[in-house]
């Protein structure tokens, strides 16, 4: 632990230097509508705190949350089904991969036509981006279960169900957490893309509106907020993981 | 009374053009301790994997306690070479696995049985430890306790001590004989270590050729309880040399 803490100071200094370079560079350019300084962004964030925190952050978090939940249900479902039946695996796997070759930003305007300006068009973008890493990672996790362990349980008279719950699920758990840690930032991006393309509220929408007003700091302010929210969510998942998975990496 | 009987059993691995087990018949008396010894890859483990039902014989019948194994469950406890303790379960939870799968016991009853089994193998106080906190010998004893909790009279131990260092291995051998005498189980023990086979067995079942047609039964001239001193007896030394000779002939051909 001490070692890790010692590593934090250089990391903070590095971050500070980066921000400093940005600050100096932006001051040199001196065109806040293209490249605002970090300080300008923070100032703007503070000025816009009321609409950002009361309207747009909750809107984006709602889309992210709903999208993430649907992605989890879909991803876990697909992973379990593909692990359970080799035939379904053969049918579904290519479809899952193909879904990722769709350029989401290009097709998302259609979602707005299909589902309107409400949250569902954005949720769909989020799901489309997020379910893939969950499916593939959890599927790999289920596959990682050792056949020797399954065989041992079979000699005890175990059913397929016993093996699923007693070996596959615990084996896939660390993979599941990795999947969520990937999925959280991606779902935030998905929600923001969705909002960019057509929405009445949300941080992505707000950022775009600021763009039309040539307010560089106003474009960045919601993005900074978005990153902070995603990092916070990943940190929370990491905490839960540390409680739930005590054995990562062994054997 | 014979507990385990093989009757004209054959087995062919998919993709091979011969039967690795070819018309094998043998039987094992209840309460006996046999080591099956043979060179690597000779098919010893295949015999175990058919007995515990993981592989289906191509032909022939395997009976345990007089009944074909297809008609029964929970008739044998199988312990593979690796301890296969689940790293996400505590030692106590690992031991409870056969009981959980068998069902019919409450959590408190399971806990009681697990505590008894742990005390029995000298691992009191390890119930809430994780497997990676235990040494190799302790892990094998935990795995043995888990095998005992299957409640079966027939125990199939597939090279359980081969990954242990020499000193741990010989003390585990002595310990295992103690357990066997105490619980009156029937033990079949696969090994390729001749000294281990001679020390443990009432009679050694030697695999003298591949494919396996017969198991050559070689009685061990020593009585139980045994100490390692019996290995220095001239008869035992001669037996050991004989067995080594038989096995080496196979490696050469």
C-alpha cells in the first residue's frame, strides 16, 4: 500500500504539469472559443452549475443508467446462452460482432426518427455501444472455468446447474467486473453521442448548444463533468469489486 | 467380498485406432489398499475415469458393491492429482461441496460434518482460511477430507502426492495409511513412484503392457501397520527392484 501511495505524488505532479502546459498553450493561442484554458473551463462550470447539475447531469445519468442496466441484462443473457449452447454460440457470436461494425454515430439519427427525442433513442445508442464488451468479456469468463473442476463436481453427482452456479459464476465474476469498468465510460460516451444527435436536455446536448454559441469553455464544461461522473462510477465499481472478489489472479 | 469389479471392460479414445483398455477384468476386495502402478500414459487414469463415470467404457461392465455403476450415484470419491480447491471458497466451503451437491443437509449439519472432517485430517481452525493460505501438504489433506465427505466407501486417489516435495510426500503417505486404517475405506491409488506403491499397498496392481489387458497383482510382503523401516527389509527391496525392472522394460520398448 505504501508503495502505491508513493506512486501517487509523481502522478499528481505529472497531471499538474499537463494542465499547466495546456493553460500556457491556451493563453498563448488566446482564442477561448477554440481552446479555452482549464481555469476558464472551471469558471464556466461554476457559472453554469445550476442548469448543469439540476437538468443536464441528471438527464445524462438517467440515459447512462438505463442503458447500462439494459446492456447488463442483454450482455449477461447473451453470454450465458452462448456458453450454454454451442449451437446458439455459433449463431449469435457473428451477429454480436457484426453489431459493433455499425458506425453508431452515422446510424444514430435514424434512432431519433424511430424513437423520437425522448430517452429511448439515446438509450439505444448506449446499449449498442455497451453490451458488446459485457457480452464478450463475461462469455470469456464463463469459458475460463476449468474443466477439471467441473469434472470433479460431476464425480460428486453434480448437475449442469450445479456446475454453472458453483464454478462458472464465481469464475466469471472478476471478468464481469472488468466488463462493467469498461462499460461505464462507454455508456457515458454512448449517452453523450445520442444527445449530440438530437435531444432536449443532457450534457451532450448542452455541449453542442454551447458550440453553436462559440463558447469554447461552455463546450468543455459539461465534458469535464461527464468525465468526472464516469471516473466516480468506475471508482465505485472498483470498491464493490474489492468486496466481492477476493481471489483474482490465483491459479 | 469384492467392492469393485471390472468385467471385460474396453475403452478407446476418440481419434485412436486401438483400445487403450482392452478386455480388462479385475476386482478389488472391500477394505483393501491397492496401488496401480505403471509408466506415464499407460492408461492408469483411464481406469479411474471410467470407474467414476467421467468416461463411458466401449464395452464391458463395471460394478461397485455388486451393482453396475450406471445405476448408482455417490459410490466413489475421486481425488485428482491437483487438489482443485476452489480459490474463491474458504477451506470449509470447499469441503462442503460434496455435501451441497448431494443435498439433504441443513447448513448447520453441513458445518458440523465439515468441522469433524477438518479435525480428522488435522486442519482444525483452517475452516475460514482461503486455499492459498495453506501449504501444499495441508491443501492435499483438505482435498482428501473433501473426498472423504463424499461418504463413499471406495476412494480413487490419482497421484495425489506427486506434486509434493519428498519429505512432505513421505509424511503424507504415513498419514494416509493412518486414515485408511481408521476409516476402513477401500482405496485405489495411482502412482508411478515404485517406493510409494510398495509402502502403501497390500498388493500392487502393476500395468505391464499398453494397451492394458490385465493388471498383474503383486502381493507386498509386509503387514499393517507399517513404518518406513519395512522398506529396508530384503523382501521389500527385492520387490521394489522387480517392479522397477518390469516398468523399465516397458519404457524401452
